[in-house]
């Protein structure tokens, strides 16, 4: 599990005085108002100001005062430590914690690893690419129970149980209408 979480990707410069355009990688783009600093390449950088466009955040970072300074930051990620991450509501998880989790059905058969979490207008979808491509929609009538347990072993294994998954997703697993899936990071 990553100790830092990505909150934005720097995609371009803005103006001549070192401002940067950031694509927010967080559910609430106004989150940047609450941040005093971010990590870029592991280095702490103070946020001096931020303003908002439709789907972008314009940020002024301390020490970045010219367009040439800002250009060097293009394509880099802005991160926060877990201590500075937003507190999640119950049954909400950071996408970074779900990626690469191994998925098993109720018989213990490994279905694959979560390659990515697709965020759609209505719900998230867990995308498993190998060995067989599966798309598992994350809906309350499909995922009825989620338990996360941390620190069960020295490796700090991330474990998640999902019970009674209906065969709703695009590729069914052995046509089993009631599935329980364990996700184990590692």
C-alpha cells in the first residue's frame, strides 16, 4: 500500500508567473483549498494560492515564479501523505488501495487482480484484465458487505471481503448468481 496518495496531475503551465494547471485526481476539486502543501517527486512544496476552472485547478507553488520553472513540473503528480488525506466516509476507499488487489470467488478460485477502478456517472466498476476480463459494478444491491482489515500481518496486508455479488457484471464467473469476493493486496 502506498504511503502517499495522488491528488492531482500537473498538465500544463498557466500564464508567465509560474502558475500550473492541475487535473484533480480527487472527488472534490475544492480539496486544494484545505492543503498547505503537496509532495512533488517526494519533496514538500507549499501551495501559495489556487483558483478553479471548470475541470482544472490553477495553482501557484512557492518557489515556482517563472513559466520555465512551471514547465519542468509538467506531467508530474501532486501527492499528499495519508495523514493529510481526507477522512473517508464509511464504505468508501481510496482507489489506490483497491488497485492490484487479488479477487477470489466463494470457492477460493482466483479471478484475477483489479487492474483499475473505472469511475462512471452512476457507480464505480472494478476492472479485472487477467486471466479473464471481468467488470464488476460496485452497487449496493451487488456488493452488500465490505470489510477492510489492516495490519493483520507484518506486510500490512490489505483485505476486503465482498459478499453476495450477483452475476450482474458483463462476464459472469461460472454463472454463479451469488458470489463472495475477497480482495487481497499483495
